């Protein structure tokens, strides 16, 4: 049995630009580490970073976002 080692990355920054987010929840559903959550306020919804320390830097959330509202910077 082969085990593949994933490259370790350090997450420098993870942020969601509230004004660009359309609240589709695709990023929240995609994140296996439950880093992201949703805010429902004033007849609007948007994603937010809830547990940044859980982020592994895979980039799945950024690929899912249709409006490029997520910025992930890794080393």
C-alpha cells in the first residue's frame, strides 16, 4: 500500500471580501476542515473565516468561489 505525502504549506493569510461574496455557500460546503461559515444579516448572506487555524491551505475554497471573493496566501 502506497501512502502519498501531501506537501505542507503555511497559510499566511485567508480572507473573504464581503462585498464580492454572493452567499452561494459553495466554499463552505467545499471546506473539509470546517474553516468557513456563513453570516446572515440584513437580508444578505456572505461567507466568513471562522477557524483560520484549521486551514491547511489546499485552496479548494478559492477554486469553488465564482466571484473570486476569497484570497488565500500560502508559502
